[in-house]
C-alpha cells in the first residue's frame, strides 16, 4: 500500500524558464513489467522545467497541447506517494479532442517527489481502449533518470521516437527502477478523475481509486496535433487575399 506524504509546494511561481540536465549513469536498463531484461540503448536523461513556464511554452507553439488529468497549477499542496517499490508502475490514461488526431507524442511531464531525490523510471507508452484496466500494445519503453522537485516537472523528450496516435486513448506509465524514493506526486484538490489513474502491482493493474488514492497523478502528455501554424503577425491561415497593404 502506498503511503501518502503531504508536501507544501512553493507559493511563488517563477517567471523565467529554467532547465537543468540530469546526469546519466551506468545502470543496466530492463523492460517494463519483467525481470532484468535489457532495454535497447543507454539510460536517457530527463530535464527539469518550471511548471508554469512549461505550460506556457507548450501552448505558444501552434498545434501543441498538454493533456492532463490533474489540477496542479504549479504551486499549492500536492501529495507524494511513498511506499512504492521497484517494479510497480504509476500510470495515467489520456484522450485528445476529436480534431487533434492523429497526434504525435512530444514529451512526458511528471512531478517527481520528494525534492532532491534522484532515481530511475522506466517510461512506457501503450495503446489504450479507454475503458480497460489492462493497457493495449506497448509502443515505447526506455529508462530515464529523474530528480524530485517541489514545483517543477521532469520533462522526458520523446519527440524523436515518432510515436503517432491515430485514434483512441494512450497510457503513460512510470515504472520504479528502485524502491521509493523517488516517486510521483498526486494533486491535492480533493478529486480524482475516475478510471484514468493506475497502479500496477505485479502482476495486477489497479485503478488508483480502488487503492484509496484521492488525487490524480501529476503525469502529463505534450502532443503535437495537426493544428495550423501561426504566422509571426498572428494570422492562422496562409490566405493573404484579404490582407491590405494600406496604412491607416
């Protein structure tokens, strides 16, 4: 059973985007949900970005959206889910608006806790039918080093993996490569979105609410949609017939 540790996050939202590279190490990766079978490639690096600015930067690019279940705003209280052990997976299900398909997964964002503790997560992406406890086909899996913070999200760049979702839902899972700490935080707004938060305790998947969690995992997905790119002057269309060269 996970132990909930309330954390009070900073009351000041930082205005400048700050990123910090996380150092890699020589651990041998393994595949999600199995014993120590090797994953392809070396340990990858996550970066840390200030929460509020991470959202602002994402929304500034045309066709880029953030999918999230949590209500964390970048400051306030969250709950650090302690007690998780190696091999358990903390996961969230996401669906996009109908007009956003097909979309490409750009980044996974997560609030890792407690602050100052580093560790390793196996980051996995599955197809998802939007209903079942079990995920669908595994689309991607690799290991990343992460670092806990009070108000900043770890940013895991998947933009080069070409993970395209043509319809339906997708599930993102963070498997602990070691016992807690670190873990992933849940929001503290008093609600949990039903059937979208998961815990995998080998060999069984659970909805988080069935294990008495009361908050949504602060796990988010940055996606690239087929949206129309903005010109520098703010026009959203390439049709220039209505433009006027007259100066008022």
